[in-house]
């Protein structure tokens, strides 16, 4: 009887050990990690931010960020899959490890670096003001008492807050910049503030929008980077390695149309 009990207990312990081993072997990240890094990368974005990311007629995500990440993927031997999750969910899902990284024209800021790690910069940008053609607004200072639209929690949104205060009721923040521009067209906002490449791409593709852009020296140069979960040094190093390779071989300049080292 004692032997039967002992044998039964040993079988239970063995089964329990197998379950624990199986649980411990599961990969907790969204991507697939191999011996030499990530063989697949799941990248989150907000695909209404042309020319960096947008949807084509086939429902595919296209743009500068997609092309840059695919070029990096080719250098580090990793498959790249983009997922359109929306602007704020990109940050949440990187934190929760539902995504390996975020690529959505994300400006590297000191505040964001407290919660996330960023690759080396791959694009240089600045802000532009957008108004209706013929508007009396000519500078950043002219926006002090105006209604300003922007994409929420972006550098354009921050610039509006720095001018009017965080609690200003005249700042209209939206999930994407396309809506912010539409508010200017509709007359609900006097001006919008957004990244220069995005503004200029919109004006180029919508010549009859009735909008115009304004430069202002008050806006500093910004740098875009790819964003990973804080402390994920392994992935950060892999991405930076691939990014440096496409800087060196000229592929980054070919994709972005700018020389950036």
C-alpha cells in the first residue's frame, strides 16, 4: 500500500514538473525570438499619418516607417508585420508586450524616454502651423487666444499647451491629425499644429483644401525613433544595428529622401 501511494505521488510530481517546464518555455513577447535575436517583429502604428504610414486601396499599411522597418528587417533577418492599432494604443500595447515596438512617426522626447526606450533617430522633423488661406495668423504667438487643433499627446499638442496652458479649453485634441486638419477646414479651429512632413504631404495631395502652412522659428527640430518597451535592450540593440546598416549603405536616405546620419 505504501509503495502504491509513493508511486502515485511520484507520478503527480512528474506531471507537475512537466507543466511548469512548459509554462516556463513560453515566449512572453509578441515577436518570435531565436538564438540570434528576433525572427519576427510585430510593429504597431496609427495609419492615418502619411507619408509615414497610411492605408492603400488594398487595405495595406504603407509609408516611410513601413519601408524603413522592412529595410531594417532585411538587415537583421527578421520578418516585419505592421498592425494598425491607433495612436494611443501603440504606447499601451508596447508597454503590455502585445507589440514588439511602435513605429508611427514618434518623436523622441525626454518625457517619453522615462517610460520607453528609443532607437537612434532615423528622421529629422519640425512643426508647422496650418491655417485657412488668407488667415490673419502669421506666427506661433498669434495663436495665444485662438482655437488650436492637434493630434493628442503629440509634439503639436504639447506646443499648443506650452502656449496656452495645459487646461486651455481652446485646445482641441484628436486621435489623429487628419481630424485636426478637418476641424480647421470646417472652421471649428483657427489653426492646427503638426509635423512638417505630414502637413506638406497633405497639402500636396489636397491642393483644393484651402489650407496653408506657416513656418515659425519657435519650433525646435524633432527626431523620430522606433519605440520599444523600457529595458528591452536586446531588441533595441538589434534595431540599432539594422538601422546603422541602412544609414551606411544609403538605403535610409533613399527611403526618406533626406540625408540623415
